């Protein structure tokens, strides 16, 4: 029987092979762990986005999912996803009227989105910051944030978001009783919403224009715009959307009839 001798050099090579194999296994395990973590983070973020569409009723669940997603994305070092999770946390706290907390999360999201030059993301977060500022009666801040958002959406040619932001700016000016500026923004928003085929948005802006005319005692114009808003809501079979213009039409008739009859 032949003897097999293993000299020092051969043994050294054998040990290197064994070590290399072990290192490869560790690397493969780490890669798999990262992949699993990324899949889990993607799933959590997708679930948080779905909950976002359902609004206030599921806001607490949304916070849980978005927080878990944020933790994983921080471990993975993916800044764009961190910003998305932070933005969703801002939305959830906004649904719950925790406006200060919402603003804190939006600021963190905005900081990341500015750092990585995510222009659409910046616009979205600035828009939400404008809305929260309006709720807090910080009207000048709201105008500032929404103005920045509008400039971004215009520069990236996102016409739908541009129309939405113009409508929001109109709301701020309306709240400030600056009716000429409100009407100007609403009319621009209406043109864009028609251009992009946003019928629900068109109905909403028509009602906002009617509100301006109502506030100025221009009751015939208010009736016209409320009626147009109502017609679109009925066309869309949006029962909830019919409620506001119907109610407002009643208010106009209540005020307009004595004026029309010369009472």
C-alpha cells in the first residue's frame, strides 16, 4: 500500500483552501441575510403605502409598518427608502392630528431627499409640510413650502402635481381672505386638472372657485360653479363628493333668494 505524504507546503495550501471555503460561506450567508432583510423592508414599506391610501382609520398600523421599514432601511443604508418611510410616518401622524410630530418626520425626509437630489420626493414632502402649516394656521409658512413644491413640480414637468399644488395654494390664500390671489391659483389649477383629465380634482377646484364667489356675495357665479362641481361628482357617481356642493347650493339659495327678490 502506497504511503501518501503531505509536506508542509501541501498542508499550507490545504488550510488556505479550507479557510477560503469558510470565508465564501460567510460571505454567502451575509449576502443572503442582506437579501432577506431587503425583502422584508420592501414588504413593510409596501404595506405602509397601502395603509396610507386608507387614511386615518389605519394610521396606527401604518406607523408600526413604517417604523419597522425605517429601521431595516437604516441598517441597509438605503437613503431613498429611509426618506420614503419617514414621509409615510409624517402622513400617519398627520392623519392623527399630531401635526408637530408629522412636521418632524417630514423635515427628516426632506433633508435626505435634498441630500440625494430626489426632486419629486422633495416636492411631495414640501407639499405635505405646506398642508400641515395651513392646519397650524401658519399661513406664511404654508405659502413658502407650497411655493417651493410648485417650483419643483413645474421644473420636472409633473402637471398633475402642479395642478394639485396650485389648488392648495388657492386654499391658503382663501383662508387668508386674499380672494384675488386665491381665485388666480384656482383658475390655473382648474386648467391643469382639465388638461390631465383629473375629473375629481376639477370638481373640487370648481367648488373652491364657488366658495370665493360666495364669500364675495357673488351668488349667481357661486351657483354656477357649485352646480358644475355637483354635475361632475354625479357623473363620477361620487356620493360623498356630492354632499359639499349640494350643501353649499342650499346656503347660496338661502342668501340669494332675499337679494334676488329685493328683500
